[in-house]
C-alpha cells in the first residue's frame, strides 16, 4: 500500500499565506461595506462620511460628530484608522484648542467595559496625551508673552480671546500677568491685565495678597484696586 502523498512545507506555507491574504481582503471589504451601509442610516451620517478626512483635525472631527449623533459603532470604525498616537505634541495641543478640553475628557471615558462603553481602543491614552500637550503649551513662557502682547491689540475680540487663553493657564499665567503689571506704564494694558487676573480667582488671591505686602508704587495701587474690585476680605490687613 502506497503512503499518502504530502505537500512540501514550502507549498503549505504558500497556501497559508494565500488564505491569510484572502481573509484580510474579506475583512477589509466588510469594513468598507459597513461604512457604506452606515451611510444609509440617514442624511446626517451620510454627510459626515462624505466629508474629507485627510487631516487629523478632520478625522477627529468626524469621530466626535458621529459620537454626538449616537453612531458609536461608526465612530469606532473611523477610530481604527486614526493614528492619534503618532501625532506630534503641537498637533495634539492644536486639537484640544480646536475641539475643547471637555471633548477630550469625554473621549477618555469612552474606553472601557460595560454595555455603554464603546470600543475606542487607546482613547484614554490619546486624550490624556493631548491634554498634557495642551497644558505644556499653555505654560510656555514665549506663548504667554505673545498672549500678554495681544492685550494691547486694538480689537476687543482679540483682547478678550487673549484674556481667556491666559486665564486657563493657571499659576504660570497669573505670575506672568503680575510681572507684566509691575512693569506696565500704559493705562489700558494695566486694565486688561487686571481684568485677566480677576478671572483667575481663587487661585490668584494669595498672589495678590503677597503683591500687596511687597509691591510698591503704581503696581501696588493697581493691586489695591483689583482686590477692592474682587471684594477680597483677606487683603484688608494689607491695605
């Protein structure tokens, strides 16, 4: 009786490779079809999927919009093609500025287990990385100097935006404003700096009291005016 013929190992390897490639192609086709089917759910979803997604901002914008629409499974399909971990820090910070901190805090909670959680693998890590990049950029001294310079801009909307950007920096922003206030001679700039500092309470309050204790001249008078505007009772002994 003849022994059964067996295929050489090289042939088996080629066959396995071909089967793997076929399976991969079928998976890719299924993913494409799922997006096509998702577009049939309604005009809102179709509109999002038809929009260009050739930049990280556009990609993430589409994902956020789909999540807002309650289309978590479609958002997950786009998320798989989003290479957020490969983005540079300045790009991540720009995304936070574009979409807002709240979006990224919510995104971090999308990853997890349970019936209400979506399969956004790595969402928490990506969101935290973006928030850290944004915080680092906000504390950058050169950026703070530029923002303080914008407080002298003739356009009210530019000054208002600068005040908002400085106010969210925290202690570094407050210190930069106090240092600028101590050196400022222009009345309008001093007013803008005080308005900015007023938005940083309660964190700025101990700094104002310290400025009252150590400040001199016009700087101290400005701080007295600001503490009065804020009704800061702890400052009374230093007046």
